[in-house]
């Protein structure tokens, strides 16, 4: 049983557990018929992207992080539509359920749903001043 004071980051195995999850998730993303071309067309340096996104996920999972910004505005003009969010979330869900314990997987999936919802709202508003606030940590 997990301890309530432990962050999700700690419960998934810290940086090592997060890196494992992200490596497998992005391997699936890169090969995905619908969203692979979007990611592959924009990301030139995958190791750098994985390092940056690991800092983002570490922060929202309650771990130590060097990520200081809001969600990047780079997402705004990519032509992302609901089916792209669904594909991204589907891959995240299957990877979380494969590589994390059930309770932690569902918590990480809920975080991703929240991110997708907020990002969709920002994109729908074409970034009219909207930002994604960092999550509140207990």
C-alpha cells in the first residue's frame, strides 16, 4: 500500500520509472499513424525532447524538476484536433497500464486527461492569453 505523503513521482520509481515510461510511450508515439508525423515533423532532437518532457512530467507528478515554464505555445499551431488528443491519450493509457502499478497508472492517466483537456481549451481559444497553470500539490 502506498503512503499518502509520497508523490506519484516517488511511487512510480522516481526518475528511473518516469524515464522508462516516457521512452516506451514516445517510441509508440513516433510510430503512430496519426500523431507520429506531427511529432516527427517538429522534434529534431528526440533525446533533448525526452529530457525536457521528463522535467515537465516530474513536476506535475510531484517530483523534483527543472521545468519552470507553462505548457509550450509550440502546441498552438500544429493543427491538433480531437482525434489527435484521443490517440495521444490512448497511447499514454496503454503505456501507463503496462509499465506502472494499477493505482499509479490511473493517477498518471488522469493527469494526462487533465493536460489534454487544458491544452484542447488553449488551442480552441488559439492561445488568447490562456496559460496552463501548474497543478496544485497537496
